[in-house]
C-alpha cells in the first residue's frame, strides 16, 4: 500500500521583519560636520548637516548619533547628539536670515560701529611682545580649498570677495602655543575636531563681527585659533578677537586694501605691496610684511608686529623683519 507523504514547508521570517522598529527621523538644529567614524577623524566630501533638514537616525551611542545622509557615497555618518537638540520651529526658520545678514555686511558699517564706540584705535594690553597678524585673500584660499564649507557657496556678495579676512593673530615665537590648555582640548584640536572644542565666551558684538570677518568661523576656525594661539596672547577671547579684527580693518580701509581691489586679476610683486604699506603706515613698515602664495595666487599677507602702540603705524616700528616670503603672485577674483 502506497503511503502519502506530505511535506510541510516552514518559512522562518527574520526577527527584523517580525518586529520591525519604526524608522526614526530627526531635524538637524546645528550645522555640524558629519564624520565617517566615531573618532571624527575623517569626513569624506566635507559633509555638514543642513539646519532644519530631517535625517534618518540609525543608532545612538555614548553621546553620538549614526545618521543616514542620502545621496552620499559614504552615507552613514557620525555626529554629536547636540546637533539634534530640541529647538523651536521658529528658530530654524530664522537661519536663512542669518545667511542674508552675512551677505549684506559691509566694511563701512563695521568702521562706523567702531568709531561710534570709540574702539577704532584701541588695542588691549597683551603679554606677547611680538605678534603675527595673518590675513587671507579669501578668493585665492577658496580656489585652493574648494571643499571647505565656507567656500562652497562663496559669491561676490560675501565680505571676503573684495576684502581681506581674518586667519589669526599669533603670538611669537611660533612655538608659543596652547598656553594652559587642557590636554584633551589640545588633542581634539590637533586631530581637527574643532567642532568639539569648548564654546568661546565672546560678547554678542564680537561674535557677530567675527562670523563675518572670519569666514572660517563656520568651520570652527575661531575655536582652533583661540586655543592654539589666543591663549598665549594675554587677554580674554573677546579682547583677543577685538584686537585682531581692529588690525584687519585698518588694513582693509587703507591704501593697501584699495591696491588689492584695483589689481584683482593681475600679478603683483611683493616690493610693490611693501611700497604701499610704507606710504600708508610709515617708512619701513613694508619690511615687516611677507606674502604667501599657492599655485601662483596670493593667499595671505603676514604682518609682523610689536606690541607698543594701538595702530599699525606704531606696531610695525617694533615688529620683526622676516626673510622668507613669496615675491610675486596673482590677486584672484571670486569664483572657481
């Protein structure tokens, strides 16, 4: 007698399908960098969160969040949990206004503000006897650093399109760095985890002006410059940056600033730049100025200053006379 054998196929569903967790999305409340790893040492394509945009939350671990950035080759990114802190909808809507304020900022408005407050020629007393003011020609910087956050959307409306911007004010000698800075902060700085550095105590006026005169502020350059150099200057962070912006403004509002605007697109020589400094700030001032170049473009001017006086004319008199420099380069126009 034949036996009828019935096979029963049992399908075992994965647990992920049997009890699937709901997909979680959160709106970013800060423009944080999005890193490839938890150590925040790599950020391919220089990705940053967009304030107000929703991101899928994949994992939360020890104060960090793994998110999905759609459209990126490396889509899974790690950010600090503070990038998704609670925030009112209205605050998110004001972000575009801040960007617009940045574009409409002018040098004349800053000069007027400084004159009204009587701070145009006041330099705070620092303990560093020699300082180096590094100011950047932002068009050339962005030409050679197109991946930088502050360079991706740069246009002719930005302050740095026709003016020098602040890189830093560095107490000399160059090894005079990280004065009384916590080792953990030093480590994060050297690993370029600038967004994780402590927030600086700045007055509202200094913070507002700094965000405009230092485009790298958006990449937390101000935090890096403060703990590496500013801590050795001998003042608090607000006074340090007030002095740096004061000196930068003196350059931009001088014949030096006019010279660079008038020669955009042309190749200039260091000797001509130094002559303009001599005419504006006194005989011999130009010998304290060096020029940095990259790919044939003038990227920065370095002003070597003493600490006796309030104006560049006075500060140049006791500054060092450097030797190493670039002797000629082209003044780049905005755009790639």
